């Protein structure tokens, strides 16, 4: 999926949260396996990618919806359904991922869940490179990059990545991460840990993850986005969908979304209509 600033791919390893091959020119993420944003998800120590059953994947113009159910290894526990919705703000270098956890265990009282996911910082800055048909991407090989973790005034993690081959730097701002922060797993790869609240009948938990890309730690635009998305995630999440709807509607209105407009197809043939409009998407 993409927006007017770039594009990404959903991970194809069975993890319902991970994204890879992110591109926001002049920035791009590695496509190497094991270096996804939001991958390697575990719930109570159970790997979601390998233990998930009944997985569902659905693409929309404005979002990617993924869902899987995980049977926990924890003694006395049942299953947890993990649902993620991935959106991109209409015209900005950012990704919004909303993760919903539904505890389907039969126990009378919800015990809380321990959730961990991986955040890779392997991102390259190719501002001095001509982008051709393949997209230039960084290597995730050992020693190719170095990463430095810092925080903004609100405590949101900022990771500065330096490509040792080009000498260029890129910064990734992660928001939505709990105060426990990021735990280093390996050079340039971090783990974010979440613990849901137990007790009573609370069986539904939502985790919001925000990824922003910029030039440097002192990039004011990057800091503004991280701060705004953190404090107003729901509004930004809704606006991402509304932006695409407005652009789509304007595509058929003269000089609204762009000079000219697309023609409306008038037909009673539903398959022909679907083919036409899906082709435009």
C-alpha cells in the first residue's frame, strides 16, 4: 500500500503486524527477512507468526487489515486474536499501526498479556542517489549500519541510523511505545514490550504504534509529527482514511484532486464496473 509520499509492504512471514520495504524518497527500508518494523511479535512468549491459525488478510486503498488467532503455550490459557490495521497519513512520511488483542480464554478473569514486537531501524538515506526502477535499499549485513537511540522531549524514542557505505543518516521516530521504552536486540533492532492490564472482564486491548521518518534528530517536522500523532492518534488514524476518500471522490470531479478528472463508468454490469474502478485504484 502507499500514500502520496511513499509505500510499504505487509510482511509475508505470517506476522500480522510487521511491515517491510518501506520507501519514503529519499529514505528506504531494507527488505531483508527478519528486519521488519513491528515483526517477530510474541504474546506471552508464543510466536504469533508460527503459532497463528485462521489468518486473514484484506487490502483496502487506505489500509491493510490482518488478523490471526494464537493458541498460547501458557498453561491454563486459551487463545488470543491479534488484529492489526495499517494506515499511512495521506501525504506524510509516517505509518500508523493499530493493534487489537482479544483474549478468548475461558478463564473467568482476564490475567493480562505480555506482548513483544521487534522494531528494526535499518533505513537508508539516498538523497544523493538517482532513484531508478529498482529502489536503492540498505543492506542489513553486520557492520553496514550503526544506530543511536535517543528520545524527544516527550520521551518518544528517536533512532538515528548511519549508513557506513554512504555516510548518510536517517532518523526514525517511534511513538506509541510504552514508557519502558525500547530494548536493544541486536545492532539497529529493538524490542518493544507491552503488558496489558489484568483483572475483571477486560479482554480487549488496543496498542497504537507510530513510525515517522526524517532527516535528523533536530528535524522539527519529524518531532512535530511524532508529538501530534502521539497526542491525537485516533484523529490522525481517521484522517488517513478520510484523506483517501476525499482524493478518490475528487478524482471524478474536474480539477479537484488533479487537473482534469477521470470519467465515470455507467453500466449495469457489476463485474465490468468492479474491473474498471479496481483498475483505477
